C-alpha cells in the first residue's frame, strides 16, 4: 500500500514531543515525512528538516510558506501535524483545514472555547479530519477497557477515579526555570496551568473509556509554590451525562511521583484499573470474583486491542507506540475507514470548555459549573 504523505509544523530539534511524532507516524509504514516547517528559526528549521531527509524545496521556513506551497502542489501532503506552542494551534489548524488538509493537532487544540467551536465547524464544513493528540487513549489495553464497557461487561459505569500527578515542578528553587515557568504564566499558558496541561488528559480518558461526556464539575485549585499565578495542583469532581460520578486529581508538585497517570473505572458488575507506567496490564475484577491481570498480546482480547499491539506478550510497548496508534487510526480514516476511536475536534473543544469551567468553579470555591461547550448544551 502506498505511503501517505505527511508534513509537520513544529517539533524541531530539541522538541519534547517531536521525536514521538516522527517515530509514531512512521512506525507502521503508513506515512512518509515529506514536508516540514520545524522551527520558529527559519534557517535552523530548514537545516533540521533536510537532516531528516526532507527535500530542500519542502523544508519550509515557516508554516505560512508551507501552506502556500503545499496547497499548490499536485502531490500535497495528506496530513499535517501541528506541534507548535499552544497559543498558535488555532490559527495554524484552522488555516490548513480551510485549505483542505487533514490535521492532527497537539493538545490543547485551542486557547478558548469559542476557537474550539470554530474548529469543529471548519472541520465539518471542509469535510476533513481534525484529530487531537490525546494519545494515552490509544494504548491497546485502554482500547480493551473501552471495548468491554461498550459491550456491557461491567454493567453501567458508576464511578471513575483518575489522576495525572507528578513532582517534576515541585522544586521551588527551580520555579524560574524558563522551561517550567511558562506553564504557570497566563500570558503563555492561558487561564489554567496544571489542569490544562495534564488534567485534561485524565478527563478525556474518563470520557473515552466510559463512553460518556462530562456535564458539570466542581474544582479546587492551588498554587503550592507561591510565586505561581496559575495552579500547580487541582482536584476536580465531575458528573457525566449518563450519571457517572468522577473524581480527578492532577498535580505537578507531587514529589516522588514520576508520570503518575492512572485510572479506575467501577461499574455495576465489575471494575478496571490501569496505569500508564505499567501500560501492558489492566487489573479487572468481576463482581464477586477474583482480580485478574489482563495482558497486552494475550489470546481473547478484542480486535480494538490486538490490532494495535506490535510485539509479543510481556514485551513493553511505550509512549511512542501509543502515539503511533493515533497515526494507525488516522491512516485508516484518511483511506476511508472508520475514525470512531480517534480523539477529534469535538474532544478538543469539550476539554477547553472543561478547563474554563474548572477555572470558574475554583474562583467560586468549588461551585458546580456546566462544563459543556455552548454548542452542546
């Protein structure tokens, strides 16, 4: 099968997320990196693009040049990944959707709810895919949990408890480090710090597995390091449209925790537990029964899990291959298949609405707030 042509904006040399995208997109032979505007420094971006094998005529100095040139080509890219600073996501994503490109955008998709709703509308009008990189939802065993919930194997979901908490920003003496400080600066990060950075991954995961959407929430924010304007710790209670109750903790000052993303789902007839630091296993307990360890790669899993597993049982598949699974689903969707598991623009705008709702709730000492975007109320 012919490879799809792929272009990348941002994610240049030294980027944290860029290598994961390049490994992921090309892991299964679905995409070939043929174009890029990889750095805000035009010359540096061109040189790095060429070092990755991109032809000089498609190694662009900025995204606007890339948009103009790729739009005019008969062999234009099939997919554009936007991995630039948060505040630029909306403008770039909208421009490429308007021009008829499929887009994968890093989270957060936008900085405001209004921008998110506009992206949803633009993608629908253009008839193009706008995916959002909530890549943790693409681990094989997360897909297995989602499948089992959809099949009714734990009955109605009653309760979801999730957290995404680490301690890597817990050193107050490092608070002025530019790589840390921007995350708590409203001018660069927006209205929320830790909840918008990590908490929305946990919130998306809760909705993804439960097959339900957050209706309202109550939040408590804290800046444990006094110099920070935005929160570095948050506790959020939420309720879903179908009645599921949710509890979410997210923190960047939980010293001793490393990645710290895990989720528990409790239904009428069973429950699950999964952690990103041991992503190959799901702990499953049927009501009245013994706890079982379900293992990636074992017999009897659903196609949703097995089709995204590349190596034999007991061999780990980590974060880059979770990103790769997003690209597996993108390739299938671009080629005319289903895109049902892809996190998309609707997920992106729901996340941003939840961020603004949590900010409003925290300011009102935990008042319950409608967490839905206006377009879905």
